[in-house]
C-alpha cells in the first residue's frame, strides 16, 4: 500500500499522524487499568464464593477424624 512517500527521512511533524488514534494513548491506558482492576475484583469475588461452597462440601466429622489421624 503506497502512501505517497518514497523515503521516511523527513520531518514527521510535517507528515502528520503516522499511526491511527494518535493522542489517545493516555485515555486508553486509563481504560486498560480500570478494566484490569475490575477484572481482578470480579475474579476475587467469584473465587471467594467458590471457596465458600467448597468448604461446605463433605462431612465435617469425617474430615476432622482424618486430620486427627495425622
């Protein structure tokens, strides 16, 4: 795909934007960090619920006997 330049040995300030969405770097980083923190929060809550359910599975007396044996 030709963009009309034979050489990139020019002042890029005169060329203009050289990649899409130029100037959106900071807002996209902020969105990415918010998404990352939100994802970890969701995972923390879901895994906590899963562990609580796992605690209630099984017979408590049988587990206590097995642990006392060791």
